[in-house]
C-alpha cells in the first residue's frame, strides 16, 4: 500500500506528544510526495472521532492518531465502516495499543512502516449501557475496559501529573487503590449462561495484551474475534498482592483470586455503580453493561 493522502490527528495534551515531532513526521511524509493534513483535537466531546470521520470523507488513505490511548480509540471509532487505514504514532503516557505490536518508533521507522506495511483487520469492542439517569450509551474500546477502583486509578489520573511523572503516576494511584479496593458483587453472563457471580475488586475486558499487562492475559491479540475477560477476585490488600505476585511470575491462573473467560460477548452486572474505564477515559456510572466483540472493525498497519 502506497498512501497518497494522510491525515494526522494530533492531541497536544498527550502525555508524550511533542509539536516538533509532529512537524518532523508531517514533513517526512511530504518528502515522499504525500498530501499531509494535520488536525488538532479539542476538549469538545468526540473531537478526535469527528476529525477521523471527516478525514475519511475527505479521502484520506491513512489516518494517524498522534496521542494517547484515548485519542487512538476515538480515531479508530471514527474509521469504523470506512476505507481509511489506521496507523498509530504513540504520543501518550501508556501507549498500550501501539506497544502491543511495536516498540516506540523513531519518526523514520514509523514513516517506513506506513509506506511499506500491509493493512490487516483489527477487532474493536462495543460497549452498551444505561447510566444512572437512564440515558443509553454506546461506546467503543480498542485496548481494554476496566471496572472497579483499581481501574479508576488510571482513568481518573490528572493529565498534568501524567505529563510530569508518566507511568509512575499510575503506579502510585493504583497502589493507593489496592489499600482500599471497595469490592462489589459482579455477575458475568455469556450467551444466557452465568459464568461468574461473586465479589471482586476489578474486572478487565481486553482486546489486546500490551507488554505492560501481557501476563494478565496472554490470549488477547485484537484479531481473533474474542474478548479476554479477566476478573480479579481479591477483595483486600493481601489477596491483591497474591494476584500481583502470580501475574508477575507469568502464572496468574495459579491464584485462586484470578479468573479468565474467553468469549465474543459478555453482560456484566454489578451490585453498585461502576464507572467504565474505556482505554483510559471515564464513561458514565452504570450497573449493567453489555460488551461485544466487533470482528474486523478497522484496517490497521501494525508492524515495520
């Protein structure tokens, strides 16, 4: 694939996004005779998704999100059902989607990847639920959905401190959450069958397994049509430490407080309100969610 027209969707608030890198990236593509458009996200809801949709309507062959996982997810959502191809230049704090497939690239490496790579199908995950006020929501994830206080520690992190301390900010917040995890009752059902009904501190639904959390679920790969649903059943600090040790040793299944379910759809009901963490961004409080794999939702260039 040799693109003729590229749109870069830049989030200036991304944890590692830099304006001079953006300039280098755009200029290097232009040096290959490619028409490059750069657009900037705003604080308005759905900004990145709308920019991606417009780029596809304007005939962009490739749309490149340059920001964190929230920006990446929003751009991918905007490309569902279009012919535009997706390629991620990591510019956030965790950059989990990009690092599921390649290391942090130089500008030259990334441009070579886009110019010479072959697009492949990538799944997305559709999340439907009603909030506390009864309003219906449909949102998409690309990497992970998280529920519970440990997950909230990531989605509620202040962008200012993320830019200063990076992943350390996440680590400190998650440790504090583990000291008081506030477990809830989770009931998980798939295809009309109850898969689990017990107390837990966190539930994660994974589409891909980035290096940082690969031991949590080694089966997720983003192209198999399945979800990896991981339940952390530990309800106090010591049980959570036990799960953490098992995960760090690459043997999460050795902990009785760990459970994994592989399925293409799951309904999650909770005994109290939870705020979905959707690729690092907070949704609305709810007590019932339906999560469904959308197989081959987008086309992406994923390797050098």
